[in-house]
């Protein structure tokens, strides 16, 4: 189906922050599979875990407990401080799981199923998550749509306060909006949301599918804000490239789910959880959240330096190695020129160049990315 506008190259292999195409040309990958390959391509610990587990037990069913799933659950529950976890296969499924959990909790706590989300947000492509997503273009042509969703401006606490009614069960927000243009929430906003949700007796959900797993400088983005949500969704970098998603929740919230209320055939199967355990362990052991903080600062200052005085730069922002450069012009031609010069870049929300490289990318590769980006930008402006 013609669902993706493909870039005219065919990728065949990858190592670290570099990938090769079928012609043997090498590229620096600053998109990293859309913030998935945080450990770089084919990290040896993930490759080994997949090889080993594939020869032992690939899949059984969630009717049976397995060691890889139990060990990953223990690792994430311990690291997050949230009491319970559910495994699924993708970010959209994690968001769906979080929404269903919030609604079940609402139904048992005298509230309705209303959910408030943010303008510019992105939570996935299923029917419920396109409603949660604060970008109407994703809903176009998919009527009839699920009800009970309302979006309000991002980083605006008063707007949330006004929108909440007795039927609201949860507020869902990305600590750093990804697809919406790499927009970080402010600390005051998330602190205010936490206080307000507690007072109103509703749940706070953080979608960390894109900003989680070390990218913003902390294993969980909320740890960098000092604000703990009731429910967190994860996917993307969690599996080191193998598809897996997860919903973490406070124990008192998670307990509203009883056997049969929700589930999935593949979610948390031995192969995916063995890969994810290796990936999360490597992220922690190699101190990649800390490195993301350090390299993120370096990338932002390099970009500021290299673009000084250029009028097409509207803003440079981000947290850790989730960096956006907002342009005053369409970013697509810049991405195309970067590709010709050996860098896999990306533009989101029309004008925001998105830099989400592997967290272990070298300084030299980042320097090259900045050089290629600025050269491509200058050539685009000069026509
Ligand atoms: N939530 C956020 C914040 C995302 O960035 C994405 C994907 O970009 C999703 C959910 C959906 O994830 P997936 O594409 O794995 O379904």
C-alpha cells in the first residue's frame, strides 16, 4: 500500500551511527529509525541476546510466564519506581493500553472516560490514538471516530484546568513533543499538571514513546522533570530495534485491570523482551542517558554557532539528544540535500529539522552532521 513516501535508497546494513545502502554508500544516521536505534545499529549486546533467545524460545503465549519477560519487567519497574507493567508491540498499542487502563480506572472511581490531550501531540495511528493525537490531519477520512477526547493548547495549564469535567479520567501529554516539532514541556507546566491532577482526582499519563529510554538525558524523561506520572508509555528505543511497547503504571492504578480486561498475543514475548532487557541494560551500563545530556548540549551549541546570523533559523531547542531546529522555510529540500551528502536527516511538522541520533554517536559524526546540515541549508536558501 502506498503509505510511505520512500527515500530513493535501499539500506542493507548498519553499525553504530552508520548505515550502508545497496550500492555500498555509507550514511550517518541522525534519525536512528525515528528515535529507535538509541544504541546505534546492531549493538553487540542486543544482537547476542536475540541470537541466543532465538535458539531457545521465540514465542509461547501470555498464558505462560517466561524468564526474559519477568526480568525485563523487574528491571523497568525498579528503574521507574512505578509498580506494574504491561507489554505490547508498538507505541500506538502502548497509548491504547494506557487509555484503556485510564478509562477502566475512571469507571471504577466514579468518573467518565474523558481524556484531555495536547494540540500538536502524537500518540499513534489506531482509531483511539488518532483521536488522542492533537493533529486533525491524522483523523481525516476515518469517521466515525471514537468519542471522549478533547485537545487543548500545549504548555498551557489553565487550558487543562478549564477543560476538565466530572467525566474526565485522565490528562495525557508527551514531556517532549516529537512529531509535533520537538517541543519540550516546561517544568512548571508538568509540575502544575501533577498538582492539578492530584487535586482533581484524575490520572496523569506521560507518553514517553519517543522521548523516553535515555534520550532526554534521563532513563525516563519524567525523571529529568522531577514529576512522576501515574502511567507511562514506552516503545521505540525500548527494544534496541526489535518491536516492543510497554505501559508502566502505579500499582493502585494498574490493579483495576483484571484477567481478560486487556491483552495481546505477541506483547512481551521472549524474543522481544530478551532484546529489550539487553538494550535497557546497555543503556544503563554505558551511561547513555548522561551521554545524551552532554552530547545534546554539545549539539545545540554547535548548531547555534554554525547557524549564527542565519535568518531562516526560527529556534533551536530540545532536551538531551532530542533536538529540533525550527526553520522559517520548508525543511524537505534540506533533508534531500543532506541525503545526497551522506546524512539521513528528518524534518517534522513541516519546518522543524529533527536530530535524534544514537545516544552513543561520536563527536566527530555529530560535527559532520552539523556541517552537512548547514551546507544543505545554505544551498537550499541560495536555490
Ligand atoms: N507516541 C509517540 C510520542 C510517538 O512519537 C509515536 C510514534 O512516533 C507513537 C506514540 C506511536 O508509536 P508507533 O509508531 O510505534 O505506533
